[in-house]
C-alpha cells in the first residue's frame, strides 16, 4: 500500500525520483533515460540494452514507456538499400519540466476541488456539528 500523501510530502524526493513520481516509471526506465542523456548522440535499442546490461526486449519495453511518457523521441533512419532502424534521444528538459508543471497544476486544482467538496459535505452534516457548550 502506498504511503500517505502527508508522508510523501514530508519525504525528500530526488530530482530523478520525479520521473517515477510523475510518470510511474520503473528504475530500469530511469536507467535507460540516464544513458540517453549521457550520450552525445541518439542510441538504438541494442545500444541502450548493452548500456543497461539487459536483454533487448526488456530495454525495448522501457524505451516504449519513456516514449509514451514523452521523455524521449524516436527517429527512423532509412538504409540506402532499403529497410530502417530507430534511434532514440531525450526530449528537451524544458519541455519535460513544463509538462510536469502542468501535471502538478492540474493535480493541485483537483485536490483543491476535492477538499472543497469534503468541506461542503461534512460542514452540513449534523454528526460533525460543534458540541453545545454547557
């Protein structure tokens, strides 16, 4: 069972922990993302799988999660004689942080709405009315 929101807010979150927190990523996903960030050029799935010491199919699943989260981009490279392959590179950090900020703002607005609904619901309940003073 996940920690309460109060515990999460009081805990220290590492910068990289934001990827897991906002996007539900796994440690392998973050590891693949870090390898892409460290690289001076886009990488293939085979290069990423070698860098993280995992099977190609496992690295491919991590890459798909990163793509779905918008943290990396994919480019198709065509061979002259036909066929193609894909390379991956990280998305611009400003774009990623902007998206996380938007998600946080949406979450904050939703929590504010839920808190207001809680107050409205329970302030009208007689069970929670202040006790009469004697």
